[in-house]
């Protein structure tokens, strides 16, 4: 698809889509994973993860800049041939398929365990995919607007967590680096999975109106993600005792159960329903990217058909097979490494390849 | 063609949503029985029993609550037994209080029995944990005609007394934290049935495995709250001033005051193989009652010193008892972990032992801020 003005996205939309893909279902278990790796020092790994992501963002932007307006897949095709380009598109599609499937499966499992244990998974999948299909069909601009809408209607969510500060035990955080620096470094691994999503820049960059601002935009979206994660992790660590943080699968939801209002007894119910909006920001852009990449592979003129096939396969597939929590954990574990290679290793290789290519083929300069 | 498909597609969507809405999880209110209190206790033969009381919504029934009880292996295992005693299906989504009998607390490691409360995501975990000095059965079947439903009165009792620091409104979640935190031992509210009346005793202190160790009365609980930095302004303490005359049957040497904001600072140190805690309590109080005549404007320094030392003595007495029972409801272990991590780590699994060996110094600095509207 060619970049048209009709489908371009603004700076804010770009920031919010990237942040949306990053802050996904992973946020629910992040405090536990950090605690498992480094105890109450786990939150110290978040700033380190932030720096790592920042470096990776700049590499991706540098790669995209050297493509000068074309999509990355076109560039790779021009550089290394059509089939390698297609293989690259396929890899990207497979990666985002994983990300999307993981997001959907986790969201459904969470809804099932907390809200509706007796409802079939494929029913929930069907209900989630109706709106997702409509939005993903609209392309980047509609997704961008949806991201803005979700941000506006869900920006009050973190403030409710402040109610738990009444029971805060700040001393739980002390002392810093209690077991030394190594566990903290080890915990950085746990921050990879929750910050995945930067690869979406490969696809979305050409749609960005003001391309010079891509780097600051990524800085801001990484900043937002890290701030949200820091906030939520620290809230969990000062509320739960150090050994307890590892006990809850999804501490972010469990902690909500302890908030009491006079007018509502189980506050986690509206919250989880609301979280679905936030989580939808991982699978909707991913759905678009998957179907877009597939349309490139099969040389279709729009992403409509792949998107329809994707939705139908998902629903029918869920009817026959739905991962359990343990299997979903395995997907997440796999995604950590797959994501690491797709978002950290691959861009670096690409950057080197493109730089070398540009230097030795000046006539065909991109 | 694209234009035509739109109304059709929307129709499918609307149909789908209508058919799928509410899904498989609906439960009519008529079919639900929602107990507001859950109790667990042991009988004479050391058998585990559950108790529950659910409100009855009907004009024609005089008694406003229905009690469910039975012998069980565990709480969820007894679900069928619970259901069999009510018209609807028993839902654990609305527990206000969770009663635990003292008999059950004679044993260690009963806490995992409450697992279902945390594992079934639909259960509330803000139910207040209350220890019953006596049998849970007696309390549950009390049903005094002049009082609201038992769960309501207990919850109200615990919640309001907690604002006065006279007890603890320990939720199931908070109890879980206290059990999981190695630097603190659990503390919960305690009630007793006295002459067919429910009475709040104060607080019950458990050891790290949940066995009942000792009880504190209301005033002692306030002092423990002060040590825990949880005391809100408004608590009330009373002392007999030793050098004042007492005449007749009246406690004319009594003095009461209302606490203001309390500043408790706890310093942690480690020396000679033991922990050392220096606790310094500073507060400004307002006198609310002194039955003996005294000129506050002149004698307040002396009186301040007297009250301070009385308070200090009582706190030291409590700490002595805590050390004897090897428990740490104050949460000194949390301080030890934060400031003496290396040493704490070695003893965290037998923290009770370490606290009984530790040295705890208390100093109270009390200022009389107001003497009330009369001289």
C-alpha cells in the first residue's frame, strides 16, 4: 500500500499506538516477574530496560530513515531481492501474529478467571474480534484515532491505584540492591516482554506525517511506558510484602480487590472490563500489521481479505483449541526471545546491512 | 455491493451480541444465597466445622437470618453441604466478616484452609477477620432480638473501633500479608460473648504460623497501634495517677486524655549478636478527664512526666510479653530488613526467636496541649 495523505497519522497518534502496543497484557504480571527475578529490587531494572529500549528505538528510526519514505519491506526487496523481502514480511507477520494471539489469549483467560468462568472462550473471542475487525480494517489513521480515544477514556485508571497507598509499607523497598547488582541485571530480561512493540515502527513509520519527529516520539512513548510500569510496580511492592509479590499471578488485578468503596464492592470487575480497551491496543494494531504484511506477501491490493481470513481462523481455531494459563506462559516465554531478536538484534543487523549497501551502491542510493 | 452488505453485517453483529450477552454466567438473585459471615472452628472432637449466616429477605419470616453449618474437610469441599441447606446456591461474594474460633487457633498452620478465599477470584478478600473467644457456634446462633444482623454489627464494631485504634480491622488480604511477611506476626480483632451480648475485647496476637499467643485489651491495642505507627488522632487513654488520693468507691485518681498526632520513630541497630530497636514516641494530647484537682498551668511539666512514664511502663510491659511469646506484631522485622538486611537475612526464618533476644528501648515524650474548657 502506498502512503497517502488520507491514511497518515499524527505525532500523538504515533506515540499512542506504540505505547499501546507496549503496555499490554504483560503489565498484569510484570511486578511478579520482576519480584521473581530480583525481589523487591525488581523495579530498579525498569530504568535499565528503558535505556535498552531507547537504544533500540534509535536504531529502528535510523533504519527507517535510510529507507527514505518507502516501507522497509520494499527496501529489503530492492536490496536483497523479492523473495528475501517476502520472507522478511512473513517473519514480521509471524511475529505480530504471536503478539496478537498472546494478547487475545491472555485477555480472554483473565476475563474467564475473574469475570465469567463458565463462558466459552470462543464466545469471548468472537465478541472481542467484532470491534477489532472494524477498527483494524480502517488502517493506521483509524487505529491512531482509536488509540487516542482509549488513552482519553482510560487515563484515570492509574489514579485509582493511589487508594492503596493508605496501606503502603515504604520500608519494603529498602535496602536497594540488597542482593547486589546481578539480580537486577537479570530482571532486565523480564522487562523485555512487556516493552515489545517497537517493531511496529517498521510498518507505521511511512505513515507518520512528520518524520523528523519519529525519534522524539519514540522517546516519549518509551517514557510513558516506563513511567506506567514503574508506578504500578512500586505500588505493588509497597503494598505486598516482599515474598508475597511473587504469590499473585496478576498482582495488578489482585491489588484492586483490596480497594473498598462504599458504592461498589468488587471494583476489579469494571476495571478488568475497562482494561480490555487498553489491551485491545495490542491486538488491533497487530492485526492490521499481520494482514498488511500478508497482503504484501500475496501481492494483494488491500489488507481486507487477509484480515477476514485471520478473524475467521482465530474464532474457529479458538472453538477447537484454547491455550491454558501455562501454555500462555510458554507463549510469553517464547515471545521474550523471539521479540528480542526481532526488535533488538534484527534492526541492528538491518542497520549495518543498509549502511554497507548504501556505501557500495551509490548509484542506486535509496 | 459493498454498500449493500453493510446493513446486513450490522444485523449479524447485533444478533450475535444479543444472543451472546450475559453468556453462561448469569445468576438470578432468587437463586443465590449470599452469606454475610463465614465462621470456622473445631468441635469437641477436633473436627473442622464451617458456619455461615445469610440474610433472609421475606416479609413473613420473623427471623431475619438463616444459619448454615456442617462438618467438613475443607471450605470448598463443603460447597454441596452448604448448598443443600439453602434454597439457592451459596455464593462467597459478599462476606463481611470471617470468624475464627479460639479452639482452632490452638493449632499451627490453619491459614492454608482459607485458600479458597484467595483462589476463587470471585470471593471478596476484604472481609474482616475476627477471632472469637469462645465458640463460633454460640456467637452465630446468638441472634439477639435487639440487634441488627450479626455480620453487620460485627463489621460495624470492628470498623469504627479501628478508627479509634482500639482494635484492628484486619482484612483477609491484610492477614495474608502478615502471614507472608517474615518481619511481622499477625494481629486481628477479638470478640467475646458476654451475657448474651457481643463484646469487642481488643486484639488477638498470633505467632507466625497462626497459633494464638495472647490477647490485648482496648487500651493495650491503642499502644500497639502507636508502636505500629497506625494510631490515628482521637484515641483515648486512661491512667491512674499514683500519688493522687483515692476516696471511697470512686477512682478519683483517674486521668484520661485524647491523643493527637503521634510521631513514632524507630531506630534499628545491630550489636553483640542481637538487634537493638530504639522507639521514640512523641505526641501532644488534650486532657479529657481528670477527677482529682490539679493546676495544669503550674503542674503540667510534672504531670506530663508522670503520664509519660506510666505510658512508657505499660508499653514496656506489652513488649516484654511480646518477647516472651516470641511474636512481633509491631513489625520490627520490617525495619530490621530495611536497615540491617545482612543480619536480618540470617534470622528471617526464626524471627520470633531473634525478637525475643533483641533489645527494645522505648521512650515516651508527651506534651499536654489542652486542658479542656474547664479549669
